[in-house]
C-alpha cells in the first residue's frame, strides 16, 4: 500500500467515524487531503470501495487489539471490560450515527463486515467462556455456543437508536450495563465477587 493511500484511509476513517459514512463525501475527503478528486479516484474507484477498505481496516485493528488483550489476560471477567474499553476507544465512543448510516446506505459493506465480526466474536467469546469455566468463575453448565451468539446479538441490539436513544442511554454507560447484564447471568459466586469489585456494587 502506498503512503498516500494509507493517508487517505487514515483521514477517511477519522472523518467517517466523526461525521458518518453518508455525511462525508468524496469532495470532503479530497478537500481535507488537499488533493484533487481525480487523484482520490485513482486510489479508490468509488466511495463504496473506500468505505469497504476503511471498515475492514477498522475491523482488523479491533480484532488485533482484542487478540493482544486475550494473549496477556489472566482473568476472563476483566478481559471483557478491557476489550470493551479498547473497542469504544477505537470507534471514538462507538457513535451510533456512523454505524446506522453504514447499515442504511451501504448495506453490502455492512453485511460483509458484520459477517466477519460475528465469526470472530463467536470464537473470542467461546474462548473467554472456556477459560472462565476452567477457573471456576463461570457456571460449568453453560451452552457456550448459545451464550456467544446471544452476547453478539445483544451488542448489535444496543446500537439501535430507536430502542436505546443516546439522550437516555449514553454509549459508555449502555455498554457497561450490557456487559454487567451478560456477566451476571453466567458467573459463579467466585466470579460474582470479582464482578462486584469491578462494578463497585454490593449485589449478593
């Protein structure tokens, strides 16, 4: 990849996450980059191609960050909180507008990235569950495949602005509540003690 193409991807990623995939035009990007549209189109034949590369790059970066966390983590409960923090930071708070614009206006790209994310997340959560069960922090009678799938479905569901409007459910708190909700359904008493320390609660 040329340096210029890398710079275009980096700047486009920043603009898309800040303003939305539909809102940012190729004119906006070329203007921000200080280049002609002709030059921009010499690297990306159209906006959908650019968005595809941007979203795949974001996905790869996040998966790499998750892999790093998992390779050094010793506690599966803390691991999930570390992953949540890293993902929200990477997505600049996981603003809902860009995600919804991607889904509405670029469904083929959204479907492609979602399929990749699902397979990766399913494997990641399954490993987390296996370690938690081995350590006695998660219940040993869990259906791992069901839990990993329902966890992924929930993560997608809380991004629905009609169900969880930002004014009522700030993104950071929403993800915290969802993660605690997920964990309280699968932890053992030993795991609950760790979870209570993390969430600063006194639930029995």
